[in-house]
C-alpha cells in the first residue's frame, strides 16, 4: 500500500477492515445498550417459557385431569378454530375498541376534573370528597344500573370502562398539580404569567410525568372494568368468551381468553411505555 | 430593523423607587398578636442606582425586596416605582431569586425567553435572547437543559431571564448566595458589566458585606433597634469610587469594618 493515500480513503479502509476493533464510544455504548436489552428480554422471557414447560408437563404426565387443564397445544387448536370461524378476531376487536374508546373518554374527563381540583382550593373542597366516594364504588356495582339506563349495547360497556379510566388520571393529576414546585409557580407569577398562561407554561409541563403514569394506571384499570362489563350481559368480547366458555365447560377457550387478555393488556401497556419514554426525554 | 429602534422597544429606562413608612407584620389571627417584621422603612432609590440591602438573617430584607416587586404587600406605608404605586407582580420589575428557578424541561435559551415582555415579535425576541446569552457568556449553552449546567451557569440564565424585558427595576434576592466563593466573585464582575451594558436600577439583597461594597452605590443596613419590634433601616452608607472597584481598596476596608460592626460582628480591624 502506498503512502500517498488520501485521508478519506484511509478512513474508509479502516472502517471496512477494522470496524469491530476500532470504534468510537458512541458505537460502544449502542452495542452495550443492545446487549442490555437482549439480557432483559432473555431474563423476562425465561419465566413464561418455564411456566409453559411446566404446563405442558402437567398435562402430558397427567398431574392434573385432562378435562380440567387443557394442554398448551389444545389451547392453540381452540384458538385456531375460533380464529378460522372469525370469532376470536371479533371478540378481540370489540374488546380493544371498547377499551380504547372508554379509556379516551375517561382519561379526558379525569384530566379535566383533576386539573380543576388540583388548581383550585375551592373546587378541591367542594368536589374531592364526592369524587372520592364515587371512586370507592366497586366496578361491578355500576353494571346493573348502567344496563338499565343504557341497555346491553356498547354505551353501557364504554361508560363503565370510562369510569374505570377516569379515577387513576384524576388522582394523579390533581395530586401532582397540588405539588408543583411553589418556587416555579411564584417565578411564573413574577414574570406576569397568570391563569391559563401560567397553567400552560409552568404547571401543566411540570405534571406531564405524573399524567403519563396516571394514563398507564388508567389503561390497566380500563381492561379491568372491560371484563367486568363483558362478564355481565354481553354477546361479544373477550369477557363474553370467558363467561360463555365457563357455561360450556370449555377450559381450552377459558385459557385462550385469559392468555389473550394478558398479552393484549401487556402490549397496550408497552405502547404507552414507549410513548412515556419519548415524552420524559422531552419533559422529565 | 435599526439598532436605535431595538433599544427603544427593549430597554425601558431605569426607574426610581420610593418607599415611605413601609412596614410588614404577619399573623393577624384573633388570638395571637401580629409579629412585626419591618417598620418605618423610608428609602429613595434613584434611577440607575445600585442599592444593596444587608442585615442579619430574618430581618426582612427579602420581604422588602418582594414588596418592591409586588409579590408581597406592605401592611403599612406605600411603595412607588416612578411615582406610580405597585401592581401585584409589577411588570416594571424583574426578579432573580436565590435559586435559579429555571423550568427544567426548557433549554437555557427558552428559559431566558420566558422573561421577555409580552407582545414582542418572535424575531426580535429571539435576537434579544441571543444578545442576553452573549452578555452572560452562555451562547455555547443555549440548547442545554438546567440539569446539564452548573449552578453558576443556571444563575446566569436566571439573570439573563430577569434582564430579558429590559426591566425598569432589577431585583436580586441573594442571587449569588448559593454559589462557591470563586464563582461568586466572577458573578459580581459580571453584574458590574451587565449594569454598564444595561444601566437599570438594581436593588439586591445580600449577606456578604464585600459583595455589597463591590457592587453598590449605597449600602442599606437593616436591623432592629433596642426595645422596638421589627427591623428598619439602621444606616445608609454611600460607597465611594466608580465600578469596577478594587477589592483590596483601603477605604472599602474601613467601610467594611463599619458595616460588620453594624451587623454586630467584630471586624478585628485596626484603624490606621
């Protein structure tokens, strides 16, 4: 190789030949990050794999009577069967739709009520005890009344999910707004920011992390209330699949519905988690 | 956009401050007697002057400053800026606090922007922010967040934010009190430069006698008098010489001893 190589060529050479040995701190960091997340996935995946293996063993070696505990492959077969008849897709779609709709409505209402209670001492005094009492009512207690008022259709289910999603957002937002650093609020006032401008400039950005964790709790609660709504008086959805399978003694479909709820719930939570990380980078 | 146009819109003229018989008591409950913190404070600050408020802790220095800014209201007497009484959170003033109080989710530049006068057009605002960051030597850190910069840098951002609107009165509440000794000295020099560049009226609270003597035209010593409740002005000292001042100046040494005596601290100073 001659000595008159231009620098850019030399750099390209080095990049091509010696990349694994000679890289910058940024690449090293990225590689370490990938290794960390690979470790996390391996750690998090170990227990489910072990549980499925135990499950399989329990059915294969007849530790549990076969009609009470279906084998994993029987659950998969039941899933394929329902899917091919278009039922599994329908149940999942309608459940997800109810959760998302109810979650959006409930979270928006929780945000508004939480902001009012968190910002105004007067509203806090008037509203907080009543809202607290309404929150204390167990989810299932609403169902008969909602069915009588709103019927068996979508309205009663979405309303129940919204009730479930409202309170976590309300509680976290009201609490966080009450505890925004008074120094920052005073600074804002000193610079002429009042009411809505103060809210948008100082208070709301300060509680964004709290809002996100409230939303995350609300989504979990939304799934909880969805199943409550679907267990009583419905003809579709994963909750209906549960109650129907109970009636037919279809253990395989029961397991299928529970697994579906777990996987979809975890997925929606993970999606919020990704949004959370992006927002915290900006506002945290 | 011409330079003269910019200076007229952004830098309002320095304004005079006048305090007449100002007092403040706390706790007006029926059972307890109100506690008097300040009483009978009379003070005239001329436009463009730098006045230091000094006194033992708890003597009401910060309260007095907050009253000038309209963040607190006197229970006796009156305060005027440019012969007009003070509005709540008076926008002719700008305040820098002991803590930087920056919004942690905003960059340095966006924090300075918060102090701009309302209604300023975007381009001119951005220009002003850049100019101020330059003035406090932070142009390189404009896009950094408060948690990424040092305490001294954060305090400089806070100072730039206070200057952003071109305030008629700049109020500083122990602005360098939480900084290390060396950073504090350079911040004092910076404030002298800032006042030369934008000669506004400055009232600042400090518990550092040297800081008061290096920066102020007059030093106001607050303290209590025997058998009387609350603090009031004990002494006003005019500091000779123009800024920047020599920190080792002998005449300042005499005044330093006098102020320390006034604060009840033995100065161990031998008169020559």
